[in-house]
């Protein structure tokens, strides 16, 4: 008996619907599995980042004082007061001073060491591990180590300089308004250059060696090779590293706080430290939240610039 057209059509229809239902069930199961994996991460991000961020922005529009639950909304009064605050502009300028010197010097040291490690030296792995050590050390350890070395009584640098007749008497580096900058820049640069060194070393090792061989055959010197081969290849990496270092340097808090606390006489006061002093030491939580919000939007701008640079680098590599 030959099946009728109606029976065949219904059979195919039922089969298609069953496959569609199976597919829907599989998609639903995949969504449930993804939610189980992503859910805890989203909860942590919301609890640790998004909720405090939104709460801080809301508090910045209030006159809230630390440890007091009663407060009122004051609109943009905190922001107006900040832009009329000379200490804010002083702290902002100090933050950019820290960014400029840290980024420029760390970039120079990191590139130089990366090129040195990229050459065919013995024990390169040992030197690489030793040079990377400051990046892995806790900030508290670095701060204590440098404070002890700066000490004018038992610090070895002072002892050496006095013995050699370079200075007449011991000098506590963190006590002067200008020398304190040297005192905080040295450990910050020492802590930040290893990351730059490793990034540049990875970029240098990705450059085709045949380019250097061709340049050597053509009689190019070291400077010409660096200028026409190494530097163009490193330019996208340099741009990205500079943006990252700007973000980290602008938000640097721990070493500045542990070494000078913003002193002497607010000479090394940075914006991140000013936020802490206003919000927690001065107990002006609304004012401190407004400072933090301004700082957040500045860093957000550099973060967007960083992602744009990453996108451009991928297009450049393709």
C-alpha cells in the first residue's frame, strides 16, 4: 500500500517539529550552563565594582560625613568646591609629574634592559628572573626597604656618600620638598620597569631575524638598525605600554602613602592620596567621593584609549 501524500507530509512535519524542540531544549540547557558559570562572576563584579562605583557617584552629590548616616543632597556643590580648591589642582599637578617621570624613565630603562636581554648573553634566564623580582615584591616590603636605605643614621647610601666626601653630613631624602620626589620616584620606577622590560622583550623576540641579517649585509649600523627596524616594530607596543603606565602611575597610592604620606608640606601629595585624606582622614565622604569620581572618569578616558590602541594594533598586525 502506497502511503498517502497527507501521511508523508504529516510525518515530515512531526519530524521537523521534534528536531526543533530538541534544538530549543539544547539551547536552553546551554544558556543554563552558561548562566551557572558566568553567574558567580557577575555577582562578584556587581558586589565589588559596579555597586560601590554607583554608590560612590551618588554619595558625591551629598554632604555625607564618615560614620554619620544622616546626609542631604547638595547637587554639584562638591564639584564646584573641588574646582575652586587650590590643593586639588596641586595634587592633580603632582599626579601628572609622577606620571611623566615614571613613564619616561621606566620606558627608557625597560627598553634598554629588554634589548640587552634580547642579545645573546649567557645566563639570560637568571638575569631575567632577577630583573623581574621588583614587580613581584609587595609594596610594603619595597617601601620599608627604601625607607631604611634613606635613613640618615643607618642608611648605607648616606654612609657611602659621607665616606667618599660627596656630602658633608647625612641627608634624609624624604625630608626635603624636592628631594622627597627623588625618594618616591626611585622605588616606583624600580617597581614598574620589570613589566615594561618583559613586554618589550617579548616584542623584540617576535621581530623577524632576517630583517637584521639583511640590514647587516647592507652595512647598516646599530643606530640605523634600531631606527629603521626595531623602533617601527615596537611603536604599537610602546603606545600601549605608555597608556597602561599612565593609568597605573596616575592611580599610584601605596608607595607614596607609605614613603611620604604626601609630605613634607603636601609637596608629594597626589590625587589618589588626596581622595583618601579627604574621605577618611578628613571624614568628608561626599567631598572625597566627588574627587574619586573625577579621578575615575580621567582613568576611564585612558582605558578607552587603551582598548582603541589594542584594536589598532590587531588591525596593524593583520
